[in-house]
């Protein structure tokens, strides 16, 4: 029951975060820090330690996001939205693959995984890349979230965490809508 209560609070804050991200509001970073605390706890309780560490990373990434957005923004929250330069694609793919491999072996060796280790490792690596893309206001971060959110929905249903599965199903839909919105805004 206690985990369900924590999950409801975490999912609610997650919805606030998503709304703020969709609006490209600076406040998304504050909501992200609070949500991270909830999901560190939730994921550690269900033995998804890589995901718990992802949310620990999110704490730092949210602080980084605040700094980058404050330093590089005008009064318009949408200023600076752009497409990821093609030169970054090979580097990000290599980083993604290396992180996935490293995380996979750590999960296999040191944890008792409750979901397939490759899906936990891959989604964790995607989260690292996605947060960097978001902090830099690259609209491609939405593609990353679509994949991550799909993995989370399936995994949280598998684990019986239906509020979290519902939250990430909404995240998936809003990722599609966010991509469309940010594309239009980037074209301004």
C-alpha cells in the first residue's frame, strides 16, 4: 500500500513535469527533481537499480538543465529550440551502445533483475542521451522519450505498477505531440 501511495504521488508529479516540458517551461526542471526523488525510491523497491540510478542522474541533469536554460534563454522559453546537428549522430550512437553494454553487464552481475536486463540497460542509456538532448533544446529528445516511454509502459505493467504504466503511456502520447509542437516552434 505504501509503495502504491508513493507511486501515485510520483506519477502525479510526473504529469506536472510532462505538462511543463510540453510547454518548454523552465519550471520543468524543478518538477523533474521532485519526481526523480519519488522514482529513485520506487525503482529501488522493485529491483530496477539502473532505473533508480537513472533518476539519480536526473537530479544532476535537472540542475544542469536549469543552468543551461537560464544562461542561454531569453524571456521566451522556446528560444533556442533546434534540430540536432548531423555530426552528433555517430557520437551519440556510440555513446548509446557503450552505455547499454556497460549497464547490461553491471545489471547481470550485480543485481537481481525483475525485467529483461537488456531493456533496462538500453532504456537507461537512452535516458542519459535524452536528458542531454533536452537540456540542449534539441527537438530529437522527443524521439528518445517515445522509445523510453514505450519500454517503461511494458515494464511497469509487467511489474504491476499500473499508475506508473499509465503515466508513461501518457508520456508516450505527449512525446508525439511535443515533437510536433517543438518542430513548429523551431521553424519560427
